[in-house]
């Protein structure tokens, strides 16, 4: 089935609704315009209009993304940065996004994760094996290795 041609104005209106629904990065907006069959100068003009009208704001997107992924999915900084890089977000906006993560809450979340792995996995594993299992879990979630091992040492000193 052939794609129906849509006008530049119709594409702009659709993109405004698309971006108003939730914050989008430039890459997502560009991909959506290409899916709508908008190319070349029209695409660039629509992108510029969206930025000018503040429907697209890279820094706002990055901050909301980092906040959401930490609070809802409990991702660590490394995983958040990898995802922002994959979305071609600038280094400046990446730094601003990480400012959204409260250091105390970040360390508490890591501590909770590591402690939960100890209570789950007492199935005849040695302390060393439990530490390895907990550390691998936290590293997969995107937490920094130095912070993971520091937190593990603190947990084992307290217990």
C-alpha cells in the first residue's frame, strides 16, 4: 500500500501533537518525520519550527529521561548515559541530566538492591559468591563498579 502524501502544515501539526504528548529527543522526532514521508528542506524546517516553539528541547528531554529511568526503572548512571548517547544527546545535556539524580537517593537505591540480593540468594552460596552475584546485578543495572564494591564492603562490615 502506497503512503499517502501529507502536507508540510499537516506534518507540523502531527509533530506538535507527537512532541506535546511526551518529551522527545531530536532523533525520535526526525525518525517520525521520515516515517510520515517528510524529507529534505521540509524536514529541517519542521524540526527548526519545533525547536523554536519549544516542542523539542534536548536538555528538557535528557533531564526527564534521567529522572524517569532512575526513579521508575532504577537504572544507574552508566546505563542512563549509554541510552542518552544512543539517542545522540549532547555531552552538555548528558551532564545536566545526571544532575537530576540525587546522590543520597542514588546510594540508598544501590544499597537496597545489594541487600535484597543477599536476602534472596542464601542457597548454599558462600559470602564471596553472594557478593559476586549482587555486584553483577548492580553492574547490569548501570551502577558504577567502584560504588558497588564500596557499598558491598560497607554492608559486610555492618552485618
